[in-house]
């Protein structure tokens, strides 16, 4: 997968050189380049924003630099990802969808956002997806890019050493993951649930599934409707 990020704060994306994302880049699983939007300005002040038509507070990112940036970076197989509070919810399902694509271009906006014509023009030549991390407002989209790139990269084949890690995690199968424990067996007078030390893998799997169902029902009942619950799950909920 190739990823390009265009930002007025390219240094914000430095963490993409670290940890597993850095490993994925080193292994050639992920090709990633960060660009400074001001590269595509053509005035002495390297202007990227201006006041909004129609009035209102703040500034809007001008279309010209973005247009020239996308002209250079985009290919026919590109998908433009625009983090925005007004976007579709970014979920694990969306992460899987994006992880299957060949080329992502991220356009993290600042100020009051990017001139809408940038997105509308891009949509005439590539897929455009506006995505939101949640119902809150950030200073800009760079933090969202870090989150989205990490969520996608860990899904790429070869990045996680143990593919099983992808099986039991939260939101796999639509449920939150069960509580996890490690040594010591007792910590501050709190024992690890006995079943997890029984060695009975069938019982352990059933216990974890039950815990996932109960935790999801308690914290995210909205997920239950789409979860693939079986009779045993329903019995757990009705206990
Ligand atoms: O609040 C934002 C500002 C700029 C770009 C994205 C966001 C955002 C907020 C929630 N998800 O994305």
C-alpha cells in the first residue's frame, strides 16, 4: 500500500516513522510520504488560507495549493481521505475497507476546513471519503491521520507477527474484547479469574465470548444489533 499525506504541519506526522508503522515501511509493506502543502503555493507568503465567503469566524484553506498538490500526487487508483467532523464514522469496518486499497492520499485540513471545491473536483477523478473519528472537534486533521494510518497499517498482511491478534480484538465480529490478564496470578489481593488458569481452552473461549457479549451490552448496546450473536450469546444476555 502507498500512502501520501499532504499537510501544512508535516512534522506532526513524524510518529509515522516509529514502531510498527516504521517496521511496515522498512519491510516495504507500506510506502509512505509526507508532503508540505506550502510546496504548492506560489506567493511570497506561501498563503494557504483566506476568509470564508458568506462571512463567519476563522479561515478556510484555499483551493489552489490543494489542487496543485493533488494534480501531482494523485493517480487513477488513488482514494482521497479527508478527516473532518462532518465525515462518516471511522470504524474498524472502514479501516478494513481502506486497508484493501492501493493508494490513499490524506488531506488533513486546518482552520475551518478545506474549500469544498477541492473535494468536489477530486471526486471527478478519484474516490473521496470524508471520515470522522468521533463527535468532537480538533485543531486539525493531522491527529486523525495518525489514528487512521495506524488502524489501517496493523491490518496489512505481515505487519502483526501473530495474525491471531486480529481475531480476538475489540470490534472483530462486532463485539468489544473480553478483559485480559497476565502474571502475577494475584495482584493487590485481586486474583485472575480461575477459568483462565484452568487450561480448558474450550471453557476459556466460551468465558471470553460471554464476557465480550456482556461488556458490549453494557458499554456499546448500539453494536449488539449488528453483532453476529448465537443462541449461547443470547442466553448469556438473558441470564
Ligand atoms: O475536528 C477536526 C478538525 C479537522 C479535521 C478533522 C477533525 C475531526 C474531528 C473528529 N474527527 O475528525
